[in-house]
C-alpha cells in the first residue's frame, strides 16, 4: 500500500488500520522516496591545508594575469610629453587608452567596437619620417617604439588639401572650432586670445597663432592635394602651428593604431618650480587636480 508523504499507517491488533498524522516537513517531502536523510561521514580534504602564504600568492598571480590581460586587450596608460595637442591634451597628462574599441578584424554588433572616425583622438605607434629620416634619430622619437597622440582628419580614400587655416577633405571644409592662442612657455598650456562662439557642427577645438596660416609640410611638396591610401589615416595635432604630424611624415597605417584616447587619469605640471617640500609635496602641489577625469573630445 502506498505511503502518504505526511502520514504513516499503523497496524493494530484488531486488524483495524489507523492513520498517524505527522507534521508536514519540506525536508522530509523532498527526501528521495520519502526515506529519512542519512548523515554521510565527512569527506576529508585532499592534500595539505592552504597556508596564508599560498593564498596571498594565488591572489597575486590572479591579479597579475588580469592586469596583463587588461593592458594587452582592453586599456593602456600613456603619457603625453609634447604640446602638439594643446589645449585638448596638455603636457604632463596621463591618459587611459581604449584598445578594445578599434580591435582588429570585423566589428561585431554585440560588442562595443567600431571603425575609426574622422575627429577621433587616437594613440598610435609613430611610423617614421621617410622625408627627413634624421629626425628619427632622437631617443624620444623612435619609429614603432614611440607613441603619438593625434586627431584623425582623413580616412582611407579621402582627398585632402590645406588652404590657409582650412583643412579641406573631399572638397568640403572640415568644420573645426578655430581658436587663436599663444604659447607662454614650452610646457605651459596655450593662452587663449580669441575664442569665437562655437557653431553646432564644430565638434572639437583647434588652436592657431593669431594671423598665422598652417604650414603644409613635406607630404604636400609639389602637390595641391593628396589621397589617403587604403588602411591608413591622415592625422593632425590640435595645436596646428606646433605639431609634427601627417603633413610632415605621412600616413598612419591601421595596424599601428593602439586605440582611442578616453580620459585623463592624472596630470602633472612638469613646468612648475620645485616646491621644496620633498617629492610628496611636489606631487600634491604640482598635480593638476582639476584635469583628473577630463574626457578627451
């Protein structure tokens, strides 16, 4: 005879069957076949117990692996040593670079990836100067080893020419918010002279010395217009009168692009005088705290 999960039958001497009701229990209900749970003997751990040294070592190894993975495929920290992007990026800015957004290969729709666009501020390996190779002999300007930060102006197939302060791509003037500014010192931000009202189509700022036009550089030697080769980009610095860029050494191959500059995580005024308060004092006083978290646009 079947046994109800919440009752047991008891046989008495007069052959009558009586039912003894027990309290309902979920634990008893879910036990296999209604049997009582059996207490199994404890399982002894295999091997010796972990010491605190081993636990810390394993945690450190996991942390290092995750950091290496992140620096290889997701983000990278770079420092800006020159003023070619002033005042968008100042000398002494330390940037985080998004390496994943421009990952090589076809972009997948469910991942935060996309193609490089005009106006992006990218970090890339300096390709070298075929027009003036002697400039590549400087220890701070080695091809492939030195990181550059510039703004993308020309995409593959674009036709580019420069007239005065205008950059013309495919016969259209690139809408840039042009600001007049002068240099105070080699490591100081530019001082704004004239900042006209920004128009809606002007998505980023560029800086010119008052009354000066852009130089065209060696790439335009004997040419009114150049065409960006396939899988390459034409880049320029926002400090247009003090930027060694694609006008002078040519195009950036796609495989030399590291990623897109995201934001400033620390900025240090390298031109500031010694505070006389030890290294900690210099750090606290000369750090540009207001630039921490500044987005690169």
